[in-house]
C-alpha cells in the first residue's frame, strides 16, 4: 500500500525533486497550499490525513496518518471549488499519464517544446503542467508564482507552452508563447489565436475539453436537462474519504450545465449558479460579461436571491471603479439589455469592496450576500 506525503514546499525545482522522490518509492503526494492561514492549513491536513510531510527544508516529518492508498495512486489534490470546503481528489499514475498524453497530442507538443509552470501547484491547473512534463519527459521550468516580468523572461529563454488564467494572461503578451492553455475562471471576450480555452476540473485531472472539443479518450454527454457528464481514463479514482462520485459505468456528473453548438461543447455554468427568475433561465457568467462593459464597473459578480414575486431576482454585486461615483442600477440594466434579454438585467445592485474568488478567479457565489 502507498502512503500519502504532503509537499509543503514552495513552487520550484525542490518541489519537483520531492515529487519525484515520493513517486519513486511508490507513495502519493499531496501539494499543500502554503498561502493558507495556519488554521485553514490545519483543517486541510486533518481532512487529508497524510502519513508524512516534507517541509521547505526538505526534511520529512512523520504523522499519524489515515488510511493508506492502493499502489498506483499518484496524487491527492484539494478541489478548488467555490464552496470553500475542499475535498481530496485521488488521481492514479495511469490517470496522470493519460491526461498528459491526450493534452500533448492535442497541443502538438514536440521534442523542442518547453513547459512553464507559474500557477499555484496546490491546484490542478498549475500542478498538471508539472505532472505532464514529468510523465512525458518534456522540458520544464517552474516559477515561484506568477510574475509578469518573470513569465516574459522565461518565454525569451525558450519556454513555449504555459498554462494561465485570464487575469494573468492580460498582464503579458500571449504571443511570446507558442500555446497558452487558458483555464480557471471565465475567458476574456477576445481570445488570442494561440490560446486554447479548456474545460475541466480537479476531478478530471485538468482540462479535458479544448475549445469545445473533447480530448482523445474523453467522452462527454448531456442529459435531458443539459447536465454535463464525462468519462475517461484521466478521471479521479475516488475522493480521499473513499467515496467514488462516478456511476457504475464510469460517468462523472460534473455539476455543470451546457449544450452542444455546431458540435462543440458550450458550458453555461454550475447547476447551482443558474438563476431562474420569472420562469426564465439566467446564467451569471453572461450577465457579468455584459456588466463589465458598463462605465464605472471595476469588478462584478451576479447571483440569484429568493424573491416572492419572481422566484429569484438577479442581483449584481459591483466593485465600483470610483467609490465617489458608482454606477447606478439603471446604468447596469441598460448595459445588460443592450446584449441580453431584458429578464437577464439585474433587479438589485449591491456595492462591495471586493468580489470573493478562488485562487483561480472563480466567484465564490455562496459568500455573496445582499
């Protein structure tokens, strides 16, 4: 059986060395997010129940530990979902290799390509850059974190492939890379020609749909309500508590809703995020994109609130560009109605100092309150 070893190290060569060491002896690794405050870090470690921890000095410390893992398990990764309660996703070596191969085939990764990892390694979007490079022997550079100057310098030194979120991509010239793999939160309105928009999750071991088309070996289907289900060899084995969310035939309910348009998957959003107002479906992402075009909006999130008349009403939580002259509800409604049906326009405006988001930029809608 395999033990679970925490990698409590900053991103960099030492992290990669420690990961190799854990794998070489047949154990599984859990990358710890060092940005967590001590109490939250303790909560995560308690939930994951590791058997050892490697600290920033490279010293391994034994812990009480929970159940051991089957041989073949490679990683346990905390979900980066919007609920604020992470679960440990168990990925096998087989799944890691399957993801690496499918991704590399789709991107046309060649012998002279070079991956750059600059997103947090505690999340699958950053970690999968490292694991696919290790799995296939592709050149790899790991930065301590995202820094626009360092990322640009890495591209000039020969890095050709990078995984980014939209906010990070906006701070560099994407043309510096051969391919930018774009994940996390909503993509920008204009996507550079060398950027690939991905859809996936921690449970799918990274992105499994690229520009609306499933990777080789991945199956995607929609039920009658538009719920997205996926199946493939790169999916999780189970959660750390032993629960397997897949059904008897290997299908995983992603919790997202979508549709196929011209053969490409269009993801509308999380099932729980859908706002039904006056019997009409409203997707927050689309409304947020419209609101960002309104004058005076620096950041925005949209959610539904129970309403006696409409069932739910659309509420816009706005960070004003200038606190002295915030946008009005009428301004916001006009911006939305210019591009979307009138029922999508917010019926309430809440001014806030910031929008609660995950590390990868996804809105924590459960933390919004009118």
